[in-house]
C-alpha cells in the first residue's frame, strides 16, 4: 500500500515538473520571438521587466525544488521495494526532463 502511495506522489510531482518545464519553455520561446521581432523582451513590452523576471526565476526555483522532492520520493520507493523483495530487480527511474 505504501508503495502505491509513493508511486502516486511520484506521478503527481512528475506531472507538476513537466508542467513547469512546459511553462518555462513556452515563455522562453515567446520571449525570444518577441525579442527578435520587436527588438525588446515581452517583459519590457508590457512594462513588467523586474516582476516578470522574478516570476521566471521563481518558477525555475520551484522546478528545482520539485526535482529534489521527486528524487527523495524515488529513493523512498527504491528503499521500500528493496525491503519488500531484495531479489527483485530495481525499477528504472524516469527522467524528469
């Protein structure tokens, strides 16, 4: 039962990390496009230079924290799996991107 709970938590965190990656990648693409076309960043265009940059920095920080939490959960899963059946092969870890 505990293993299922850990797998569920892992799935949730992985989905959040993927979502953050998507947001950051789309933001980067759009900002690059606007910078090339308008010769100014999106943040400057809308007049939110510093708050916009802080938001991006915060999202990156949240993603790093989620990656660390994901590693902790996966370590706990491996530990629980090894305790339940020491002869079973270790499960492969998914990359978080």
